[in-house]
C-alpha cells in the first residue's frame, strides 16, 4: 500500500513539474473564492407612471315618461294616498305633488306630465316610504279590480287632473278679480256685501 502512495506522489510530482519554494500551490478542488470586494451601486430611479385618465361613463337616460291623457287617480283605502289607475307607470299623488317610481328611482313633479326631478328616498312623503314599491303595486292592482267591478264609482274618492296648475291659478285669479269687481258694484249701490 505504501508503494501505491509513493507511486501516486511520483506521478503528481511529474505532472506538477519543478516546484519552487515561493510557488507552492496545492488544490484539492475546493475553491473558497477570493475575498468579497465592496461594490457601491448608484440608485436607479424608475420614471413615474403616466397619469391614469378616467374616461367618463355615459349611462343612457331611461326613455321619457309620456302621458298623453290625464290619468284617473283613485284614493286607495289600503294605502291612504292617490294612485294612477289607467296608465302603465307607477304614478302617485301625495301632498299636492306627483311622484313617479321607475327602475328603483323616485321622481317628483308639480304636474303629472313632469318635468320630473330626482327625489331622494329620505325626501319622499311618509306615506310613500311606508311601503315598498312592490307592495304599493299589489294594493293598487287589488283596488283597481275592486274599482272596475264596482258599478257606482261615486263611492270612491277620485279625480282626473284636467288642467295644469298654472291654468287653475289663472282661473282662480280671474274669479277673484270678478268677485272684487262685484263687491265694488254692490257697494256703489249702497248694499252690504252680498246682501240683496
């Protein structure tokens, strides 16, 4: 065995050549590497992202509400306010104003024809907030069937808005002026007011 070691050392010596005292390098195949060198890096700044542009989203308006003839409003005894009976819209009359429910939104107006303005749910009259729209429709439909089956419609409180509010005010003003004129005429003739 010693012969084998001696032979392998002789082979190494032949391969290595002549060795000098200052150049003794022995390698087993494990390299630990050199000492790490400190490297300083300059900071790299990324450019700012481009500003995000938000494109406006256009939601198409619902088709306009077109009511050709004045609807028949009937006081619903189960609801406590007037509902339109003969139109395909959810139209209600509460507190001298008209309210329209459409696609979950509420609109209000001074006339049954509009112009309609959006009304927040909290701003609705208490009568309309008391029931969900589905319940109001159900009561309206039941009352409409009763109203149609009843031959005497006079038992139901109802109205049909024939004229616009401006026309009504104009007529009231004309009647008031005429009443003032008549009173003046009566006083001219020495009579008390409205006495014969």
